[in-house]
C-alpha cells in the first residue's frame, strides 16, 4: 500500500505549494491591462521557446509560467535548472510600439521591475548586475538569485524570460555563487504574492517606457537602473565577443543601455554585450 506522500510524488513538498493559476489569472488579466493571457504548466523545456514559437499568433501580454523547466536557458546558452516549484520560471510576450533601437533596454527594464516588485513583496533588497542578473546578499556575500533573457520572436515580438530562485536551500544551489530569496532572509516566499508583484511592476515600468516612446531618460528608466545597478562604481572585467577582454571601472549606462567602462588608458568604452565579472569596489 502506498502512502499519500508516495502517491503525491514530487508535489508533496508542503513548503513548495503549486501556484494558484485561477487566482493569479483573475488578478492579472483585466480589461485594459497589459496581460492578456496567463497560463501555468507543470513542466516544460523552456518557457521562452514555447512562447517564441507562438509569437505571431498570440497578442502582446501573453504570460507563460512553468512549475519546472527542464531546459531553461540563460545568456550565452547557459543552462538554468532548479527543483520544481522552488522558484519563478516565466516568460512574457511583448510587442513594443517603440523604435527598435530602444529594444535593448527591455532586459534592463525587466530587471528594474523585478527588483522593485520583489523589494516590496519579499522585503529583500535586490541589486542589478549589468546586463541581466538579479543579486541578493547572503550572509553579506553577493550572490545571483535571478536572471533575465530577452529574445526577438516572430515578426514584431520580444519574449522576455525571467528565472528567480525563491526557496532554494543551500544544498540545492547549482553553484556556490548562486543564492535565493529564502537564503537572503526574505520576509515572504509565497510565490503567488511574488509573481503578482513582479508582473504588476513590469506592467507599470513597461507602460511608462512605451508612453515615452522608448526613451530611457524620459521614462525614468535610465536613472532607476543606475540607482539599482551594483556594477556601477565597480572594477570589472568584461569578456567580449571575439575573445577580447576589457578591464576597468564601470562608470555609467548610456542611452542605448550599454555599460560604459573607464579604461586604463584614460578613455572610455561602451560595452553592448559581454560577460561581466565584478572584481572589487572602485577606489
């Protein structure tokens, strides 16, 4: 005879209840709201891939959440994996009616929105590592608790994926440099509450940005990103395309969302893409 825990299998962890999809849908999919659909699946390879495949047939504002991702992806084709229901793994479909040269701000905008939403709902300070990481402090140590991946999709869409470690315990971390909201002493790890806060914050920031024509300064995005970015003022190393390496102090984020680095020779260089390592605080 099997016990109820055996029959429930991996869904028996009472510390990790499933998301309440009907309740979240009622709270988020509203008339005149950005979010037009909200779906939760038990498991999938990648929510980004799933939404991207349907980008042309879906309206803007589709949200897809997975309780578990088996082939989650980060930048540079890195994998992202975590136990089922231990985090928030979601993608949203956006179709920005702004000039495409401003679209590079979307992952930065998502970072600002996620950090501000989680600060309120989880009671945890998060900072941003350029261009797409969410950092928390665990016992005074800076650790990565989340990541963002934006990809062009279909004729006029962008799919933005967001993965956040919520209740990962120390023995479940994929690498020592990883963290979670739980380990950062969050006052709440209720994923329904956290997800609502993130998506409402994202709707607000995205709406302001679109109404400003994608202008990062006029929408307040550029200043908000700079205020929350842990990379600025730090000595960094950037591994750039073409196996080139740049080292210097990160001094700003320009109008195109590029990281401005003061180099050893006294000049500056704007980095559009690269893998950035924080070396130490400036000065």
